[in-house]
C-alpha cells in the first residue's frame, strides 16, 4: 500500500478583534493577525496548523506551501530540510521579528512549526490517535492555564468600550482578575507589566495577593527595568510572586539579577531558541523557561526543550501570544505530553471573541482544558468563521503587529519602556 502524499497546502490569513492591551512597547491594535495552515493529502485527509500572519511571515509560508505537494507528511526531518532550503532560496534565511519584542536569528523554526503541527495532525487522524500520543503520551488529562491580566484602556480610541472596561489602577486590575477567576476558574494569575512605574505595578500585585491569598502570582514587565530596579522589586515581592518574568533585558542582565535574589526568574524573551540555552545555563540567568512551539520550531522540538530543562533542573511553562483555537489545541497536546511542564501555561484565549474552530471542543473548567482524545489535534475548522475572519483581514488594514506605531498614532511622544525604570 502506497503512503499518502501532500497534495495541496492552503495558507489563510485572518484577523480577529483584540482589546487595547498595554505593554512595554505600546498597545495591541484593534485586530490581531493569525494564519491558518491547511495541509491536504491525496488520500483526503486534512491537517491544521496556526501561526503568525505579518506580511513577511506570510511570504515565507506561501513559499514553503508551494514546495510541499508530493512530500510525505510523516517525513518531518525532510520537512525541516525543505523549509531550510526554501527559505535559503526565497529569503536568504532572513531573521524574523514578531511584535517588536521577539526576535530570532533565523525564520526556519517559526515557518517550520505550523507545517509540522499540521503533519502531526494528519498522522494522528490517519492512525486514529490524538497528537499527544505521537509526542509520547499524555501524562495529565487536563492542562492548567494562568489568567493573563493586562493594564488596558476601556476601549480602542474611536471605538466603543469593550466588555472588560478600563484597568489602570490596582482596584481595576483586581476587578479584572475576579472576572477571570469567576468566569474561567483560573488557579494562578499573571500581570503584564512594563506599563506603569514599578511601584505601581508592585502595588497591583500586592492588591492581587490580598484579594486572592491562595493563588500563585506572576509579574512580567518585558524587560522594562534596570538590574538594580529588578532586584528592588524582587526584594519587595519575595514570597508574593511565583516568579518574575523578564524583569530586565538579555541573558547577562537576567544573570546579574539572578545572582542577587532568590526569587525565580522566568523568560520568553532572552531564551527563545536552542542557541540561547547554553549561555543562559552557564550564567544561571533563568530558572523557568517559557516554551512556545510557534517560536521553538514545532511540537517535537518543544518536547526536546522539555528534556533539556529537565536535565538542567529548570522549570518549564508556556508562553502565549494572541491566538485562536488551532494553536490552543496544539498547546494543550504539547503540555499534556511534557512531564516537567508543571507551571500553569499562559493563554490570551479569554481576550478573544472570535475563532475559526467549531465550538465546544476546547473549554475551560477550573482554569484548565481537557486534553482532546479525538484523533489528531481534535479540532475542526468552522469554514464560515474562517471565511468571515479572512474577509475581516482583507478589510481591516492591519498587515503586521505594530504596537509602538499604533500607540504613537494616539500618543505621538510615546517611547518603548524597555530598561526605562
């Protein structure tokens, strides 16, 4: 019996509404962009992947999609070779940047990831097993997530206020957290910082501790602070936060902070590729790595990261960007099959109001998502929703994530806060 082959690949950019979530480099635009990857085989199977959708990334995805027909979806090593060859030919192996904060020296991993996820989805569908089985088997039936809190405006300028309302004070942050906990059941909370002076963000964390005395708390200023300020915040919040995430930029900066505090430091900024691990480990820069299969090169490479962090006694959690249900499904399967991923994962999922998958497959109960047991990723596209969000992409005018540029359209004198305080 002959093996099935990839017959065609479809890459569909979509846009979905995003609230005005504030961060160190600006504010989220009214629309977030994603690309849905469909890999079809000549035997009639379909595998799904999801990734970023800025213009440069879409060009790379389209170049690989055009080269994939005829490829064996089980040959994942060959897939990576193909991606490397196509990018070398089409783009010169260019680096890639996403959202002004995540920069990688090669685009290969970020381009490879959605195609690998789609191929694993195909393999699971053909074998009748979930993707978590292909990654070694689920070690947990449910994957816990952390409520992701943001400072935010009541609504985008010129638009109606959104359902979440303003969050700029400690009391408003607590109100936002209460809605997250009551509505989604989250058992831990993370505040995106780097927006207000450190004392004000510490006060918000302390207000959260008073309101939720039993929940683990995290603060992520995305490198907004100097080393000295990071140490002062760590001293103030020792025993209050589970960890500080990227208080200061770079491996050397994080190592300098780590040497002066016992508060664990986490990162999804200075360690986001395999080549970052040796210097970070050698310098003792971080204690918790936040994995992200979109950046690290897919599910199998992220599983390898899990093994490396286990060897070196490092904690492991999972980073999130604004995403849809295909990504959430992949995140859940990966977390389920990674034994040492014991910190609750990040997710932006509560902030979205639109999706491309059929409803009721991925639902949050007590802050966690049940690992799908259906074959593959366990999710199906809602074709009408996909079409509507693609039309929204065509009409919204957003073609790349530009938090700083959008903020400057509202506040012309704005400057990113990296290492500001």
